[in-house]
C-alpha cells in the first residue's frame, strides 16, 4: 500500500466550491491519505518547513491540488514550493524525493475550448504544464498524467451554476481517486 500525500494549494478553501468539494470527496474515499490544506495550516503564510518535508518524505505519491491561477500555481502554493522544495532536499546531490510519483490535480476557470492552439489563450493546457514537468525532472519525481477540470469560474455563481460545479468537482474527485487506487494497489 502506497502512502498518498495531497497538498491543497487553494488560497482559501472556505470560498471554494470545486477544490473544497474535490478535497472532501477524496478524503472520504481515501481516509488514509494525508491531506495538507495549506490555507488552514498556515493562515499567516509561514510554513513549518520541517513538517512539510517530513510529510513529503513519508509519501510515495504526491498530489498537488489547486486552482489554476494565472496559468500556474496560486501564490500560497508557489510560496510553499519555493520554501519547501529547496536544494539539498528536493533537488541536488543530496535530494531526498527521487522516485516518488507526482500528480497535478487542478481546476481552471476558463472553459477547455479556450485552451487550444487556436483558442483564445493560444496554448493548450499541456503547454502550460511544461514548467511542472521540468520541476518533476529536477526533483527526480515521476510526473503522471494530470487530472483537471476546466470551466469552474467564480463569476455569476447562481444556485444552478454552483450545483453544476459541485457535480464537475465530484466527477474530478472520482477520476483522481480511481487513478490513486490504480497506483497504490
């Protein structure tokens, strides 16, 4: 049985629909997975680096759960990465994370059609993930295929839109749980 660590990088899960639902669904389906909600653990943004690194060391599979923010990690999670994935721990000749699996699990506000070479943004989702792949390579992590859901916008949230977002989030969580169960068995 592999140890699963999920890092929730949403800056404020209390105001999230999709990411909060995904985290809750995964926690229910995989009660033995360690889930670190960065916004809850560190409301002041001051990380306990040794606690974060110890969690990473115990894990066989690491999941980064986050809302795609400006085509990358949200600020809180980027700060976590900068402070926790330091030379000598995450990379370099004394790196300690090698051989672990990394899964990106994220939501976007924009619909998937905008993430196409001929779409509004002019790039596919995969193009935006190149820096993540480079990070995984630097840290000798095996980056698996991402799990993502597009079209989870924060604008004009009426009751129908919220219900739709929760449904999409539950489907996302189900895909993530299925992948994690495949890996851990």
